[in-house]
């Protein structure tokens, strides 16, 4: 359109203005259509994205729940179990519900808790054993209890305690439990062997057939069915006593914690054995006459009461021998009290050699001796008395001044019967019924004293009957 021609411009503007409404309507319809379709798509997109977000949130919740069940909750239970065990509940365990890392951790924790529980139980058992061992005063009972408790601690099937003799420089005595007679009879503690090595080194020695083991099992142990054993030294704070063995027939090894607990147990056992030995020595000293080495009157009185009660209960006889050295005062007056002591010692040794182990010989007082013969009747008592009288009559005592003297003794032998007995005579022996004269007569020596006052002869042997019924009147039974 030329600007120099206004008419043409006006005509063109008029045509534009005539066409504008039509084109504007078309544009409006186009915009409306675009807005309509675009809104539907936006709403569809919003719904799609909203659904995706909801699904994502649901998956997140499910994931959190799964994580809590698989990780957080087991960890929480593990923490609770740890707290319980720390508080002393050693039987608490964690349930293993998976095979992942958490499950492996739970399994490891359970094994650790079981090991801690077993060790704690063994420590508690050690405390109980220590208390129990201190209450036993008999050495034999103590040794049996030590072996039994040691086998309980480790599950061993047999045990042995061997004592070392410092005088002989070797093992001389041993006691066993759980081993066959054939095994015990063939046991040999040779010098320089396994027991010596453990005793001298002061440490344990393990024996089995593994390649790395120095001390292999012997044929005797194989025949016994033993697969392994351990030898521990018995060492207290004061001395070394010997060794203790524990034998296993179920496996060829001892666990490290078993060895550790046995080392502590062996130390406790050694202390208990030493204490029991000391108590027996003290008791033996209290019951032994220092000069002659025989039992003293205190023990004699106790045993006499026990034996008479047993004789009355079992309806069996019991005999006594009472000995008095003839003219012992003259020995002291002429040769001195040292010589008198030598005579008493020689007589005490002679008496011990003439009697059985079940008999009891005691120094009753001064130059008087007494012998208890359990389950011995009148005839048996006469035989023993005559044998003693003859052996003493031929005894010669060498004194410090090189003089030699002989002594004789007067013997009397009352025999206690379970019921009243009629007076009888065996082989011409003088028999007299003896009844204690008063309640002050507490022992059989009252009868002996009464009879001895009637005997003026030297070196006799006399016997008579005393019934237990009569002795009850003296409060002996």
C-alpha cells in the first residue's frame, strides 16, 4: 500500500476492519479449544502423578515396616538380651529368624551367652566346691570328693590323685576313681615320666594321640578306652603335694576354659588336702603319747566306750589287756628317769609288733599300758596276753650307761560279754567276776586295779569275765 495514495489506504483499512471480527472469532474459538484440551491433559497428568506419589509413599511405608522387622526389631531384641545377661540372666537367648548378617549376629551372641553361662556356672560350682571341701575333715573322704567334683566340672569319666614322697623322691601313693582294677594295678609313675614332668615344672600336661602332642597315650590307656587325659600339679601356697589326673573317654581334647577351671580347681584341692593333713596330724598328736608313740589314754577311753557299745549291739565279745611293768620305780631310782623312758619306749615298740592293726594299744598312764582286742573272746585274749608276756620277758633294754636290763610285766584280761555269763575256767586261768564298785568306775581299769591288788606275784597272766550288763551300772554304756 502506497502512502502517497490515501484513498487506496482507506479502502484497505476498511476491508481489514470488515474482516477483523471474523478472524477474531476464529482465534477465540481456537484458544477455547486449546484451553479445553489442555485442561483435560493437565488433570489426567495430575491424577497420574498423584497415583504414582501415593504408590511411592505406600512402598516407603512397607519398606520401613520391613526394615523394622528385619533389622531394627532384631537389633532391639539383641540389645534387650544383652541387658538381661548383664543383669545376670545367663539363660537368655535371641531368636534367630533369618540367615542374613543380623541372624549371624544373633547366632554369635547366643553362642557367646552360652559360653558365659557355662563359665559362670563353673565358677559358681568352684565356690560351692571350695565351701564343701572345707567341711570335710577325713582325708579319704576329701580325696573322693575332689575327684568326683573335678569330673563333674569337666565331664571327665575317671580321675587319679598321686602323692609325691619327698623322702623316696618318687610317687608312692595314689587313689583312683572310675578306673578298672586292671588299669590301677598296672599304673606306673616312673622317674622322669609325665607325672614327674608336671610335678617339677608346675604346669599341666595333656596326653592324646594327636600329632602335635608330645606325650602319646600308652597301650594300657587305649585298652581302658581313654582318648585323652590331663595331668595337673597339686600345689598349695606352702608345698607341692603331687599331681591329679582327669581322663576322658568321649573325646581326645580338653577345651581351654576346662583347662583353666581345672587349674583353679587343682589349687583349691591342694589347699584342702594340706589342711586336712594338718588337721589329722594335730588330731594324731592330741591322741598320741609323745614318749612311746602309742595312743594315749584319751583315745583309749573313747575307743573303749565305742567298742563296748558295739559289742553289746552286735552280741559279740570284746577283750582288754592291762599291763603294768613290775618294779618300774626301781628302774628309775637305780638307773635314772632317762633309762626309765627307754624302757617305756622299748615296751611300746614291742607291744605294737605283737598286735594286729585292728587292735588298739595305748599308754594308760605311767608304767601302765592297755590293749583293746575287738571281737576277741576269752581264749583269744589269753593267747595274745601270753604271747605279749613272753616277748617282753625276753626283751633286753640297753641303757645310756651301756648296762642292759630286762623287765617283766603283770597282765590282766577282762572279757566283756553281751549278757551275764557264768563263771568258767579256760585252761586253768584264774577267773573272777568283776563288777565296778561305784559309779566312779568309768573304765575297765577299775576291774584291773581291784584284781592287781590281790595279786602279789610278778609276771602273771590272769583273766576274768565282765558282763556289759554290769558295766551299764557305771554309766559306761
